[in-house]
């Protein structure tokens, strides 16, 4: 039963990441721009839209890898996904601090509440990509 739950969680996370990545590239680009911290645009050779597009491609690749990677490299893929979630966390903080509306997060309370989901995603990535023996 535990193996099936991990497998379902891994596939769900992979699918969610692929969907999020596709949404970065298509219909939700404007909302994702609200999360790009100004400092990233100042330091990166990309504008906000470029950052959104690159992060979307990364999400599609990570989601595909989480869903389809061979068992022996799943822990590495899960660690990479957890690191990605940690890397984009400042974007969620920037959205809250700068009072930017996106994804229905139109109050400071909602934007603040979203911050607590990022550690859940990190744990989900790590747990779902390891078997019981790891």
C-alpha cells in the first residue's frame, strides 16, 4: 500500500509540475510575472517574461523526470525538484511583500498563506521519489 501511495503522489506531483510549466508558457504567463522578484530581473540577463519562460521549461522537465525517471535516479530528481521549489520561494515572498495580485491571491493574507505550501511541495518531492528503504 505504501508503495502505491508514493507512486500516486509522485505521478500527481509530476503532472502538477508539467501543468504548471505549460501554464508558464501559455495562459498564465502574466500571473507568473507577478512572482518574479525585481532583483532577479536586475541581475539576470532576462526580463520578467524570460524568467517565466525559463522557469516554465524547467518545471516541464522536472515534472516529466519525476513522473518517468527510472527508479535508481528518482531520489536525485526529487532532490532537484525540492531545490527548485526552494529556489522559486523568493518569488512567492516577493509577491506577498510587493502586494502583487495573481492566481486569485488578492489579499496579503492569501499571499502569506501560500508561503506555507512551498515546504509541503519540497517534502512531497522528496518523499514521493524515495522508496521505503531510502
